[in-house]
C-alpha cells in the first residue's frame, strides 16, 4: 500500500505479560536458550523498526505488566518503550487479553498524543517468529481494508471435519459431522498460534455488534509452539537451536537479542 507522508500508519506494538503463571512458574521472565525470553520479542520489534520505520509514521513499543522483574529485564535492553502498569481489574487470568491491549492503546495515546492506526501484539511465550512474520501479518491487514484483525497461524495437522473428535453422551465423533472420507476433501484449517496479532484501531474501540472480519498470515509450521509447560520450554529450546543454526531469518533475531543485552 503506497502512502504519502501524511497518511502513513502509526503503529503501536504491545507486550502484555502478567507476573503469575499456572503452567510454567514465572514463564514470562524465564531464560530461553541462555537469554531472557523477553529479549527475543524485543529483538524482533527492534529489527522490524530498523527495517521498516520509514514506511510508517510513529512506531512505538509499549509494555503492560505487573512484573517488576520483567521491567528490569527489558530496561537492560536499552530499547525505548512506554510502560503501562497492569491494573487490578485486568490482572486476573480470566481477563481477555484484548481488553489489556485496548487499555494499553488508550493510555499510550493519552500520553503521546498519537492516534495509533494499528496495534500489534507480540506474545512473549512465542519467541520463534521472524521480522517477515511481523511484516506479513501487518500486510495482510493493510491489503484488506475491510478486515478488523490479522493474526499469525500455522498449517493444521488435524481437522475438526475428519480426525478431531469430541465426547457427546458417552461416545465420540468428529467435532463437525461430515461425510468426508479423506482429509484432503475437508476445508483447509489452520492453527492460531497466538504469536502475532494486528488490530485496527476502529475495531478495538467500536461496539462489537457485528461478526469480526479476520485475515491471516501463515508462519512456518514450527511457529505453533508456545510455552505452556516445562516440557514445552525444553522442546522449544531444541527446535529453536536448530533454526538459529540453519535459518538466517531466525538467527538474526537471536543475534539481535544478544546485542540488546
């Protein structure tokens, strides 16, 4: 999308992470491949900004957290960001993350005087993303002016039409009943991997009186991994080690993280 100087999008990147965790103790401040987990997300933002900042207006990073340790870790990285304290009302583990992101956007706009056109959330527990994944997710939203949200996905290994089952009345059947006899006949499905979300400001602030209009960016299959257990952390470190060694797009994230520290 070609934009003149006046019409360039203002982007707000958010990192939203609570201090507590049920699955992995203190997972948002854990080390990953011998560096703080947060460093990989900040590195991805830093590289994106350096590479694409001229295409946009304001490009701002915001941190919403109630974790003093996470703040200390990100302060070490010498990356400019806005800190938004997590309010008690938004601190519970049943609070929708969208509400935290919206609160962050509103408070950042009040502090900066900038009206952000798109808010991009980068999840700390999904460090295996590339700069191209961030740009691709944003581009998917830019190229469909009617879309409300774009998010990253990976190809699905299972289909609710064919080989995913659920219990009903003591017996099991496919989640969606069909007469398909092969997986290839089923509609193509994707796994949402929660790594990258891009929200239009209008969607974040509007009354949700109509169905949401979604578009996607497909990441490499390994992007389905995120950290919800100790086993996830161990497995992801093994997978990450392979990609950091063999894929330049992943390796540059690790190298940038090391530079920030």
